[in-house]
C-alpha cells in the first residue's frame, strides 16, 4: 500500500490481545517514514527510524486510555509511563498498563479532551515527515462523546494524516468509526509456533509446551504463564475441583473453592476466569474429537475424558456467558467472593442440564 501510494487514511488492526498487532503498527509507521526502505522493511538506521525506536518522532502521536487523576487529561500527560510500557511490555497487555498508571478501581478511557487534542494536532502540518501518524491503542475505550468528536477527522482527514487503530475487541468500537477504516484481522498464533518462540527464550521445554497449549494463540499470555508456571497447575487443579463440586452439589466445597479463587486478587482472578472459559470451550469441542481445534495439556485431556460429556450444546453457551459476566463484574471491582460463589451456583445448575437435540449443522459450525 505504501509503495503504490494507496495507503488508506484510516486502518484498523484487530484481534485478540498479545499477538503482536501493536508491534506491527509501530513497525508499519516506521516503514512509512523510513528514508531508505529495502525489500519491504525499514532500514533501522536513518534519522526517522532512530526516532521511531526511541519513541520521539515528532510526527507520530500515540493515543491510549488514561485515568483522569493527578492532572492527567490526555495521553501525552503520561508519556513517560507510556514509553516504559512500550519498552517493557511490547505485546501490550492492558492489565500491565492499568498497573503502570495505578488505575486501581477506575477504568481507563479515551476522553473528549483527547479528541480535541487530536483534531488540533491533525490540523497542523507535519513537522519533518511526509505524513503525520496517529496510532490509537484500544479505540474501543473511546467514550461516546470522544468517538463522535473524532469521527469527522477520520471521515474527512487532512491529506497528510494517517490513523492506525489497534483494537483488542472491534465489536465495541463505534460503528460509524469502524465503517470508515480498512480492517486487517490478526489471527491467533499457532501453538507450535508459540512453543518454539518460548524455547528460543530459554523456557523449559515442558513449561513451554504447557504454556503454548493453553495460551489461546497469545504470545503475551504464553510468556506470562511461562514466567509463572505454578499458575498452570494451580488453575488446572482449582478448575477441576470446582467442576466436581458443582456437579455433585457440594455447597460447602463450592463456597470453599470460590473463596480460594477470590483470594487470587483481581488480575489473577481474571486470568483464572479466562482459563475456565477456555477449558469449557475445549471440553465442548472434545466431544467431537477434532484435535486441531483443541489446545489442552495432557492432564486436562485426562480430565476431559470424563467431564466433556457434561458440556454440550444445551449448556455450553450459557456457561461461557456466566463466566464472561463474572470476569466483567470482577473488572468493575464487584465483591469477588460473592461473584465467584454466584458463578459456582449457576454452573452447578448448568452442568446438570440434560443434553438437548443436536443443533442444526450450520449452528454447530458457528458455535465451533
């Protein structure tokens, strides 16, 4: 697109967190500004490339969610923390950014002040490059009023302006903005590819295989699991015990396990719920014996031999929704003990739901 002069004014890179979308956005911006492109890559040594690598090119503007406190109103007010994020967590896990800015109970967002700042900067000429580039991380975090204000400059941009939006969930982006971008969907990484990458980083082969198997295609998640291998076994054990207690209607055990999970703390508990959602999906797929759709450890497969028949078309969607709702409640700092015990009670009812008639083939395909 760059070489042919057909670069869209607004691009959207979308896909799950942790697969390198933002790294590609940064590399693409560097390529656009590079003075000595060679074989489809930037040279890495010209003045523009060096500025990109140091995150101080005057014609690259990063936009990202913030929490309004301590005088911070727009992204540039937290630029030093942002540079630390780029250097330390280049796969951009949102929870790490929340920790860096000490978001606490607040939910980071992109506010209307940011949109006004973008419009002001976009109206100015490029400082040294041929194009000004705005890289917007998590455009789904745009407040409605901020998105509406930004709409016009995306719809009718200045000639020397390009927007690159990098989203973890494009379903939450304002449809009018979504429709004005050229979308590029990034797929999850292959399990074997992730395992190889972890091995290249010196990770123990067994841990690398386990982390890759349950990473859901996210290298960032795999690296997090590999750095905390005890979590894999801890999550696996607790999930199995919770499911056993739920099916057996052991209220005392359900309360005990829900309190154990609540003791993880918010971020770890959200990771655990993500793990639970993944295993519920995998147990449903296990019934169809399609190995290339599964990403399980050997221990999980042994458990699924007996557990998978209880996850079927009559309850899988409902269980997934309840787990997602619990994760959303935890993100909003609802009392985790209450949330987890409520989830246990709901799952207890759902796993005992009788299997219904097989879904029509097209519905089955969409579910998978």
